[in-house]
């Protein structure tokens, strides 16, 4: 399974603010044995005049035997500057772009905004697809809110989005929202090329993030369900490592997952 693991760089966001820090961080990721990354919250690549361009980032990745398998981008950029975003991803050699949540204009208590997004996103999704880039939606927990006792907001993405709206399932947030990840993978089979793997422990009555294998998620059931659903890349992410070294957390997750066979 090791060859399908990637580091979600949001986990290491405090170590990518400058080009030098980014290079050092990529060194550590590669030495751990990860073959790939998802570029998200990389400070030195953000802004109108980033210190590290997509072309430079590609070179840094290539030099370390890494590849970029996914990004998180803003919906405004993907819709308003689609050609520029296509160029950005092609420079990276990346074929998957996701957004980290429902865009503001589509947030509504009645949930109809999700259905509207699923419909109105189709034009952008088609443009990206024509350039060889798949589009995905990353969930948190709020998408699983029940709508008038019948279904959830997330159901609109599944039912109205069509096969080209991929679902970048986040295991922690699905579980936090009351939905068992394996069930979600089985339901969304064929639409989950990239996922976020996160474990969930408890502190008091609160859920907390944990390295994979150190929490309470049932990986013996979840991982085979993800494989059967067609997952190509498992991006390891830990939103908060608390007082623990994030690199140590990523190493622990890698060691656990590399030992799995199914």
C-alpha cells in the first residue's frame, strides 16, 4: 500500500512558509518513504507573487522522487481563471484539483445550495476534465446535517453531481458527522480517486485527531472498502498534532499503513 500514500501538506503547513523550509520539508517527506504529496496550504506558493511557482515546485518534487497527486484550490480561481488553473496543474503534473468545502454563495440552511452547486459546477468540471484534470469536493462534518429529517446536504452532491464530481472523502470528518467511512466509500464507488485518511481518538467527550492506527477507526473494514471503491491515492492528513511533532505523526501513520495488506 505504500506506493499509494501521499502526505497532505496541510499537516506540515508551519514548515512550508519559505522556499528553504519547503525544500527541507520535502526532503523529510521523501526520506520517510512517501512517494507523493497533496499541495495544500503551502505558504511559499500562495499569493499573487509566490516565492515558489508551480514550475519550481515541480522541479523540487522531481529532484526528490516525489509527485503531486492532488491540490486544494479556491473555487473562485477554478471558475474565474480556469485556464490559469489548468496551466498551474499541468506545470505540477497534477491531475486532481479539489476544494476544501462548499463555496460561501452556496451555503444555505435548507440545503438547496448544495444541489445548486452540484448543477452549476458542471461547466467548470467539464473544462477541467477536457484538460485531463478531475475535480473533487472535500467534506467536513457539516455536510452530513439532516435536511428536514430526510437525507443530508452531502446527498445532494452524490445524487446531483454526476460521476464527474469526485468526492474527496475525509474519514475523520465523515465519522465526526455520524457517517461510517466504509459505508460512504461503498456508496460512492467509482468517484473517490483521492481521499484523506485521518484517525479519530477521544479526549474526554471530544474527538481529536490521531495518527493512523492510533485512534479508533476500524481500518480493517475501511481500507478494503476504499480499495473496492477505486481509491488511487490515500492522502495522510492530521489537522492538529497537538504537542507532538507532525513529522513523527506522519511517520507513525506511514508505518501502520505500509504494514496493511488486503
